[in-house]
């Protein structure tokens, strides 16, 4: 949290909104660069950390089979549901 010391004059406080437009832009660019680097790294990351490649292929085959039959999975708040027609 910010400075809660009420004894300092208001103009002396350091708050996040005290950034100049140039500082804000620079920080924004850093965040965008970090997101872009993360997205670029996704193809090299494991699909399901801790799962063997054979398990992931089996899940993929099952999802394709279910999709072809009209069934599908969806996720809500980290819970996985199977929807059937």
C-alpha cells in the first residue's frame, strides 16, 4: 500500500500516479514486452506440466473423438465439464 503517514504534507507523498507520462509509457512498454516474450515462449512449453507426452496425446485424441460426436469440454473456474447433446 502507499504511504499511510498522515504527518507528511500531501505533496510529499510518493504514489503510483506520480509517474510522468514518459515513465508510464516506458513501464507500459516493459509490460507489453514481457507479455510478448511469454506468448512467444508458449510453443516450447509443456502443455500439461507433469503429464507424460503419451497422456497429452491420449487427451487430445479423446477431445477430437468427443468433438466429432457433438460432445465438448468446457472449463469454468478450473473445473472441467463435459457437455453432451
